[in-house]
């Protein structure tokens, strides 16, 4: 049982390190719509755009079956991102300039003794939720102060 707890610690620490070191050039939370096409090309992925009432959803499907959704307000700002895939590191790049804040908050989850399971972080202006297990991760992050009028958080899945 001790070795399992040790592995959880290693995985959690590694996730935080990857989160903090992630400086990829992806379209990102708080970024602009203009870099989404570059992401599609860099990831060798397919992309579809769906127009909702108050925003556009850019959905990127990668060759390793990850699905990234970037929610873009009419002004072109990415106000929410979701990720479903095998590699937690892929999702970290989507957090952009908010990755350091979220990484610091993750260190304090459960007094630094987080042993796995869902993560729900609510900071001023940003919400980050992650769940999953090896090779099956889901991440949702959004800027609460940037949600377009009439958009419910439940719509951002």
C-alpha cells in the first residue's frame, strides 16, 4: 500500500512540474483565436468550428485521439478550454499565462498531500477542474469574468 501512495505522490508532483514548465505555443486560455489554426497544423490535427449563440467552439482532434475544445467569444478571445485525452501534459499547454497560478494552487490542494482524484480549483477569475486516470484525462478551465452574456458554465463541455 505504501508503494501505491508513493507512486501517487510522484505522479502528482510530475503533473505539477509539467504544468509549470509547459510553455507551448498553443492557442490558450485568455489568448486569441488567431493561433488556433497554427495549433491544428502543429498537432497534425483536424479542426471543426461550430457557431453557438454567443461564441464559437473550435474542436481539434489529434492523431492520438485527444479532443481539445476552445471556446471563443465574439471579440476573438479564448474564454474557456476543455481537453479529453491520454496525456495530461497536452492539456497543460492550454492554460497559457494562467498555468503558474493553477500550478501553485495545485500544490496547496489538500495541504500538499493530494493523492489523486478530481481537482477543483477556483481562483479569482478562473476555474480549473481536472479528473481522470492514466491515459484518460479530462480538463475544463474557464475565465469566469470573460464568459459571454447568457453563457452557462454547463454549456462549456
